[in-house]
C-alpha cells in the first residue's frame, strides 16, 4: 500500500475542462491531476525546471492554454519532464505543437480530427453565402445606422444649390447555384462542406489533394440523391483557374504556409470568392489585401487570421470581407465532443499505452 507501483499516473492539465465534466471525472478516478500555478510562459518554464511536473505521464492541452505556455515549440517541449510520454491536444489543428521536437523526445501527440468537421463546415457555409451574396456591406451599414450601402450627399444645382441624401446601393451579389466550389484539402471538413453546398446550393465541386479520394467521391454522390458533380484536379493551377469559390481546408505546416500568395491570386478567375476556415497563415494576408483592392478577388469570408488575434487593417477596412473571430467550432456540442475525444485519448494512453488518434506524422510510433 502506498508504494510507487500502486500510485495513480499523473496528468498535467494545461487549460480548463469546460464541458465534458462527466468524462473528466472518470479520468480522475484512475489518475491524479496536476495543474500549473504559473500564469505566463516564463514562469511556466521555471515551474518545469523546478521539477513540479517531474512524474507526469501526459499533458492534456486545450487551445486556450497557449495564453499560459505559448506555443509548444522546441524550447517548451525540451523543458517538459522526461516522464511526459503523451500530449493530448483538444483540437483538430495542432500547428502550435512542434511535432518534430515531440518525436525527437519520444512524446506522442494526439488531436481530435473528425470532431470538428460538421461545425467548421457550417461556418464555411455561412461565410460562403455571406461573401458570394455580398451581405457584409449591408450588415456593416446597418450598424452605422445606415440602410444597405449607406447614404451619400448628392448636390443638385438648378438655379440654386440643393443637397439631398440618397441611398448608396452596395454591389449586387451572385447566386451560388451552378457555381464551382474548389476545395484545397479534401479531408473531413472539406467533404462535409462539399456535401452541404452540393445539396443546399447545387454547386459543382472540384478538389485538390495529393491523391484522388475515389471513395470520398462515391460517398458524396450517394449522400446527394439529386446528384453531385465532383472531380479531382491534379494541379493548383487547374483548381484556381476553374473555381468560382475557393475554400481552404488544409492544415498549416512548413509546406502549406502562404500556399496562397501573389502568384496563386494571379492564376484565379477574376472576381473569385475565397473562404478560409483552416489556419490564417496558409494564405498571405498582405497579398490578399492587394488582390481585393485590385478586384482580382471579389470578396472573402475569414474565420482565421495570420497573426491572431491581430487582423490586417486592409481586411478590417474592406466592406467585401466577412470576418468571424475563429469561431468555427464555437458550439456547445462541438466543444464538448472535442473534449470528450481528447479525454478518450487520455484514457487509452493510461490503460493501453497508445492513442486513439495519434497525429499522422507519428503513425509509425503507435
């Protein structure tokens, strides 16, 4: 009794359990939870060096814990105790975690891949409709207590000078039906979006992946009884030249940073609409602002930004830009699902020594 072999494993909790309290309570029956007392990265690194977490088996990490630790880069991963063997991340995207640094230390990392698919696709659908229909100009005018595109002074001179207020109409939007949606990154979110736009809007779909997903294409056709036109394209140029709307649904890594920049904007159809619910840095924001100002890009719908929470001033000032502050998964159901998924990784790590959803780069470590 009380000997080391009978002690519960320890979990380092980085962040807060907001929703999945029942699932977490069951974890506390099989493990002890350690929480840092630090409130910033510098003090967290000091706390690591003090040995406060020296016997923790794994770390459970929320997206918002970045405000405490900063990114889990090489410096921070190197500071973690040697006892840490797993990092269970609450989220599909894990660009804030250095996978090479974790792999070098034998730390396995998990994410919550499909838990976010439906909610993120819903957000993309909202942004797509708002951007293509040019709703943002009218919405922002209303918040200025103006109608539609706002008002302007019109001067008439007929013997005497008269001024009257007239309504300035915003540019007309376009109907989505029959348009082609190009999806860059046809993973779970991309497939959900394709299903939704084909069924609701009657849009055609083309996508670019490294490999063709024939099974995914077949599922899309089966899920839409009215039929859906979906095809795989082999090059970025083919995707961009043939799309009326472009949706970015790919992970951020060294190979995808600024994958959409000046050269790619020049390939696009003039007046294209762009939706980004992936990560802000997959698109060069400065180049995007220039493409919007030139009219090469008609409008955009953004949920993510290159330097969150900062937003490029050129995006804030442009009425053709719909902005959402990274709320793609911001629903009770999805946030709960994400936490429960991450907690299931915690349980599997403790009980079976493996992870339910190890990140793709580490599949050979499972």
